[in-house]
């Protein structure tokens, strides 16, 4: 029995992002328009690297929670984590070209919104098992499919090929391997009840709410209004 489908999940995703875009004009134009600011983009990439590392730890924790409970889920999720490992190096390449070395990137304090997001997700995994992490990874992958193409192409236009090589490679990998579809297949396996489906919707809505807080904080950090 299927308790949630891809189309419903996408509708929830877009409903929540529409709320962000309604209240944050610059965030909207960064995602779907022509807005681009080098400092904003660079700081965004720094946070992405640090969040990737935290996300790998989250997924490792989530896999532990489903081992011997659903080993097929654990195996599929482990494959996804294996595929995601070292993606931070792609962005670190670009950041080095932009003037930020690895040590500076990794020592940059997280935004409070990122701490809230990762704390929330770890707590939900502790409470509920792997499902919240799986759902969050689908949110990340679908976000990438919807917005990263335009963002990366704008960066290429403004910054040049050498400073966007890693981001472009990451984008191509996700497109070729269709990570959004892969993750939703894993989400579908992880959802085993109506309560799981409700948790899935909760995690989509709450994580995107915190993404909105992140983009507010990101803009403020470089002197822009979200």
C-alpha cells in the first residue's frame, strides 16, 4: 500500500517554497530570476560544504537506526550516502578559486538556522528512525533539480568556468543519476503507515521553513535584504 506519492510531496514542497518566495523577494530572484551577488553566492557555498558534512553524519546515524529493522532500506540508503560522499570536495574546489581555502571554510561558524535545521533532523531521527533523514535528503535532491541549474548557470556567467567547475560537476551527477527519483523510491520504502506519511509531510514543511530562515540569515550576513 502506498501512503504518499511523488506528486503530493512535490505539491507540499512548492507550497512551502512559495511562502518563502512571497516574503523574501531577493531569495525568490536568486532561485528563479536573475539576481546574483558574489559574496552571497560564496557564503552560500561555504554553508553548503559544512552542511554536506553534517548531512553525511545525519545519514550515517539514520542508517544505524534502520539496520536489522529494514536491511534493504539500510542498504539502499547506504548506497545513496556512498554516492554523496566527497561532494563537498567539488564545492571546495570552487571556493578555493574564489579565495576561500579549506581550513577557512571548515572553520566558518554555522548560521543559527543551520544549527536549528540539523538539530531538528537529528532529534527526529532519534525519535522516529531513518525516515526523517530520508525525507530531508529527498527535499535536498528535489531542491537541486528545481533550482540549482539556474543558480549554477548564473554563477558560471558571473564568475567563469574555473570558479564553478565543481558546482557544475555536482549538478551533472545529480541529473545523470536522477537523485530525486532515487530518494523518493527510498522514501516510499521507509513509509510504512499513515503515521509515517504524516511525519513525511511534517518534515518537508518544517525543513523548508528552516531553509527560509537560512536564506534570511544568509542575505543579512552580506548586507542584503532577503
